[in-house]
């Protein structure tokens, strides 16, 4: 599994918004548990802002 940077995630949300995507799916692994998070279009702006506020290791 590769790691996403905040820059990568920000670019994903920007592209999804530009392309009119309805969802972004992010696969994560934490403490040995794998899961996929589905982020709906209505949350893109908030998640985009989130990438500026925290350090992510995905």
C-alpha cells in the first residue's frame, strides 16, 4: 500500500470536483484494519479544507 500525502489528497478532491464526481473512495489501513471510506460530493469542500489542517498518513 502506498502513502498519500496531503498534496495528493487535495489534488484528488480538486479533480473530483472538476469532473463532477459524486464520490471519492479512500482506502486506509490503521492498526492492521483495512477499510474504505466513501466521501460524498457534499463533503468535498470540508475534506479539502481538512487536508490543510492536519498531517495525514494514509
